[in-house]
């Protein structure tokens, strides 16, 4: 008969296979939900296998399971899709603090018996976990506008961060080789405090324009912290799952940086967006040309091709459902409709994809910039809904612009551009957008949901 320890290890291996398969499926909108389900099943098997180990206190485990389940259900039912970036930030922080507490508990329970490698794993666990937790709280504050969205820059901040990082390395080295119980705990608490400070100081100087990168990076940190915790408690499935999350988060971060044509160091340390930059030759841009819904309807009614380009403004207005309704009405009118999605539109990776998926927009209609830019000149109307920096021509034409070189959606090359905005305010990057002054641009001012609803009502007669 198969022994219990062997059965547990086999369950861990099967769980790891499900994790890998699930993450692979997350790479496509068509299979993402199935991938999420498969990964969840893998985690359920891993948890069940772990509960089969001896020496566990099931009273506390049951309390934790019940509390976590209640919190999860309430959160899933009450958090709006527009608040998903903040929710992701909190989930990343929860993973970080969980890993920190695992490292702390393991250190406390076997403080006199741990070997050097295990102590090193503990240092890594609490350091990465602490940075992830406090950094995620700051990200949550910025995303929920409880903290200023613009970068907060302190004199000598980068130098101070380097000093703190060096201090953790030195203290961690002393911690691994100390034989004193009192010194061990003092050094351990010092590491936690410095890690928490590093998380705060590392995210505070990052502006709202770079939040998608921050979210994916913190997600990677949470995975790395879990992986380190796996080495602390010698749990293979935790090592594997943490490594998968850490690696996928780093890859996603790299993709986000590439989408902005900026390096990770530039995102983390430049304080991008700390000031407002005016568009080059603003006075020569011309006048803004407003349009009302009646005139916009007449143009759309005659259009044979329309590209809808959403941004964070669509999320704020919760306009995704009426946007889908308008798209369907345009198709019924004989118009070809596509949705151009920039990788960093919104405040988290895939933000627009998530919102449009919630509104049941067909995955086949979603297009990346490389798909629509070559044919943009043939598009009759491009509707920009709350997007700003990702459609700013300065990134393509103005060498003095802070976002110069960033790949954008070339909406300004469409025959007609409708820009739906509440005002002429600049985007996250604080850069004025010359698109608003274009000869082929018409500004439809007002709440995006109300404006799109009015257009849809015109089509419905």
C-alpha cells in the first residue's frame, strides 16, 4: 500500500503540473477562465495533501479556512470591477505578509536549531514579504486615491534606499552567523522594519502612469516571498508555485516596460510624472473642437469602420457595458467594430481586457496596437474613451516629450477621432495631449457612460 508521505508528494507533483498548465492558459483570453479554474483545483489538491501531514493543529486551520472563505466571498461579491487594481494590490500585499509571518513563526519555533541555509531563507522570506506588504499598501493608497497619485520624491531618496538595502544585507549576514538568542531577535526585527520601510520608499516615488508595472512587479515579489517561505518550511509545492508566480510576474513586468519603451530602473527611480509637461508648441495647436451627441451620431451612422480605444476613464465611468451595447448597435448598422487595447491602459496589466470581458465583448474583437496601427488611416472613426497617454502623438513626434519613444495607438491617423473626456485634464503622466487639438479630432465632453448611452439611444431610435 502506498505510504501517506509518498501520496502527499505525488499530490504535490500533480498540483505543480496543474499550476503550470493553468498559468499557460492565462496567456490567452479564450482560455484564461479555464486556466484560473485549473490552477485553483491544483491549489485545492495541494492544501488537502498538506492537511494530511501529522502534527497540525486543525482547530486553528479550520478557523483560518472559514475566515478566509468568508472574506473571499464577500470581497468577490462587493468589489466593483473598477476597483480591481486596488484589490490586486491588496492581494499582493496579503501574500507578502503571509510569507513574512510564516518565516517569523518558523524562526520563533526553532530559533536554536536552524542551520545557516534555513536562516538565509528566513531572511529572504521576511525581507521580500515585508517589501511586498508595505509596497502594496502604498500602491493601494495611490490606486484608490487615498494617497497622491503623483510621485512623492524626497531629497536623496534613491541613495537612502541603497543604504537600507545594504543594511539588510549586512544585518542578514550577522543574523545567519549569530549565536546569541537576544541578538538573533534584535537583528530579525531590524530586518523586518527595514524591509517595510524599503517597500514604502520604493513605491512612493512611482506615479500613476507606471502603476501597471508596479502591480506586476509586486505580484512577482509576492511569488518570490512564497518561494522563499517554501524553502523555510521545506514544502515543495510552495517552492514551485511561488517560483511560477515570481517568474511570470517578472516576465509580465518586462512586457509592461517594453510597452512603454522604458527600462525597469527608469520606472522605479525616475519619479516619472512628478511634474506637468506642456505639449510642444501648445499655442500653435489650434482650438479644441467640441461635438454634441446628435452630430456624433450622424458621423457614426455613416461610418463603415470604427475602432474603440478605452482607457482608465472608461473604468472610472463604469461604461464598459454601454460601450459593448454601442459596439453591437454599430455592427447591426453594418459597421465593422474593433477594440484597440494598449498593454498599459488603465491601472493594472490587462485592466481594459478584464472590464470588456465582464461586459461580454467578444475576444475576437480585441486588438493590440500592432494590429490596428497599420490600418488606422483607413478607419472612419476612432472613439477614444478616457484614454490619454497611450494615444498621445507626442510619444511619436516630440523628441522633447518625457514619453517620446513609447509605442502608442495611432488614433490621430483615423479619418475622424471622437475623444470622450470630462475635461481637458492631462493623464497620469501629466503631459498635455496634442491629439485634442487635431484637425480631425472632436471632443465629446461629459461623463463617458452618459455620452455613450446617449449615442446608443440614438441608434435605438
